């Protein structure tokens, strides 16, 4: 346990945001960062519960209670509180392939399940998670770790989104030779093209892709299975094929006027904007522009806010 009375002594703190007048000038991440001292204080609020619901990952009423990947949250909270950042990183990587992604874009069901939240504000888990992995990269602790031995088995992974990358990472770690196929021109799927840079900087995504490549994962872009390569070819050439395709087809509205000009679905809008930004800094005009227009967004989830 960090400190038995930390949750009573310290208030929940969150990193601040860049002011709207500043962040409308660019497309960079808008969350600021907390100091190590502030993060250690937040780690002290963790109670190390006898039954820590934060990392249970239970399906309840169609939603998730606790961390779906079973992060060892009380353990790395305590390590951060004690200033043992490298040990905290090792604990975090035991359960999470990509904490730099989840620490930025996960809706944090862990915090919704935090026991401290029953009587007050939950522990700042998500912020601490991001800080651990960011410090790990800054200090050079995160390095390629290719498997010592190869099994001789070859696996094709179709789709390079979060599921495909996590699958590739685990299979490669087990010693299999993994090739990831992506129909787009960049690796990352939803991480690269579905989530705006203000939430997830694309350099953060590319950094992990480069790390996986250095560990032996092969990536093939601009290749759609069933079009550029027949599915049977994959089955014949590989010992196993894993399908990790994303859900890019929108849910259509059966309401009057949904087919009019000016009505667009979110994914084409987001994908086109992000691709144009990465390709040319939005200079090529290959995206849907809402400049000088009044816009109605239907849907209030993550995609709606994006």
C-alpha cells in the first residue's frame, strides 16, 4: 500500500488542458502533463484494496467494470508513489501491449470501478498509466525485445488496428513469424486514421509500429485481402490466419433527408481529414471541409466528439 490515509489526505488532480484559443491553432494533443511529484501524490491515493475492482474487467449490463486487460493498477500506483518508475513500467507491460494508446484514449472503466470513488473522487489511474509509459520512452527503457527463438510457424494477421497490432505483438513474442496486412497506406487502423491527432499523436502510433518492426513483425500496406491478395493464398502460404478487420461501415440512418448533399458519415470525414493532414498538412484539399459552415453532429460518443 502507498499510504493508508492517502485517499483522505490528497484530492484528485487531473492534468490541465491547453486553452481553446491556443489549441485551435494546431492539431496537437491538448492535454498537458503533470509533474512527477504530482503523480506520486496521486499514486498515494490508491488504497490497495483487498479486492481491487479497478483491474477485474467484469462484463456488467452490456458494459465493462474495471480494466479489460487486467492491468495491475494498485501495484504500479504504489511503485510510482515510491518513485520506482522503471519497476512500474515493467508491471504495466506485463498486461498491456500499448499503454501509450490506452493511457490516452481509453474511457477508463478502471476509474469508474475505483473503491475510492464510492465516497469521493477515484484515483487518477489513466493519467498515471500514460505518465509511466511516456517516461519509459523518454528514459530509453522501452527497447526492441525480439524473441530468442523462432518456432518456424508463420502467421498472417489481417488488419493493423489495435486488435491486429496486439495480436501480432503476442504471436511474435511467442516466436512465430508474423506478417500484418493493411489495406490502407499506413499501419495503425483506427489508431492512425480514426482518432484525431489532438487525442493521439500519430508519432506515438508510429513509434510503436517501428518498435514492433524492430522486433521482427513484418508489415504490408496498400493490400486488401480478397482484392489484392486472394484469401486462399494466405491460407496456403501461412500456418494460421487471424482476422482483425475493423468496423468501418457506418450505421445508416433510415430517416428523410439522410441522402441529401452535406450529410456525411463520421469515418470518411475523420479518415480523409487525418490522411490529408499527414500527407500534406491539409494542403492537398483531399478531405471534407466544414469551414464556415454550421454543423450538426448526431451521436455523442467518442466518434461524435472526435
